[in-house]
C-alpha cells in the first residue's frame, strides 16, 4: 500500500516539474537563451521542427539516463528507472506550459528581461520543491550525481562543469546547423545559470519548514 507521505512527495515533485517547465517556457519565450540544461534541446527544436521542444528534451534526458547506465554498470539500481517517466512528464509539461503562455508577446528588450526573471523564479521554485520532496531526481541532476560519485568530486563543481558543457555543445550544434551562427543561446542563458542557484537557496529556506510539516502529517 502506498503511504500518504509518498503520495505527498509525489505531488510536490509534480508541482516542481510543472514550475520548472513553466520557467523554461518563459525563457524560450524571451528568446534570450534558456537554462543550460535545456540549451541542447532548444537548438535541436529550432533546427528540426518536426518534433516539439518537449520531445527533444525527453530524448536528451533519456540519453543522459542511458549514459548513466553505461557508467554505473552493475551498480545501477532499479529505482533509477523512474527517471524515464519523470523525463517524459517533464517534456510534456514543457510543451503544455509553452502553449499556455504563447499569448504573451514581449515588445522590447526590457520585457524580455522580465520574462528571464520570471524564468529564474519558476525554475528555482520548482527545483526547491523537488529537492524538499526528496523523490527521484530528473536525469540531468542524476547524471551529475553519478559522475560526481565516480570521480569523487563535489556535486556543485560537477554541476557547473555539466552546465558549461551543455551550453558549449548547444553552441557547437548551432554553429553547425545555422551557418556559423549562434542560435538559442544568449545572455539569458548566462543570467539564468548565474542567478538560479541563489534563488533556489532562498525558496528552499523559505519552504523547508511548511513542506516538512505537510509531509510529516
């Protein structure tokens, strides 16, 4: 029988995924670049429009999951398979939230920066909810944890390296696909990468007590 605590944790995880997806959609709408973890899928979705951004994001996440399998080998734990449905739900949410805010039409640079700020807030809130729910992590973060564990490095340091590598790969793909032009990665990507961690800490501190109280009831 599924415990009420597990159900609550699942609800917070879903809400977290939804918030992060909304944040990613705000970033894409601003057209100033998206979060590093979404940058590769963003470039692919711009070039190959026969699949949505959400679908490309699912494929990118599944690729990261498969790489984890290769790294872990016999150390792979069956519970980690839950990353796959999380990736699928996350992809669906990305397409859903984008369709819900498509009516917004930023008219200038300031309005685009406001959308970037909204992106940071939503992503940070979602990450905080998922961290506090303590359920299965999404494939990118799980990938970072696996690599950090294998290399015996700090999670934060590997996370920075992963984000930089993701952006670099997105830029390389953009240069290849768009005649040496950088598409889908701009100053917004840097702003989101630098600021989101600080806002995550704020939301985690703010929500830790009430969410813990809800989970313990």
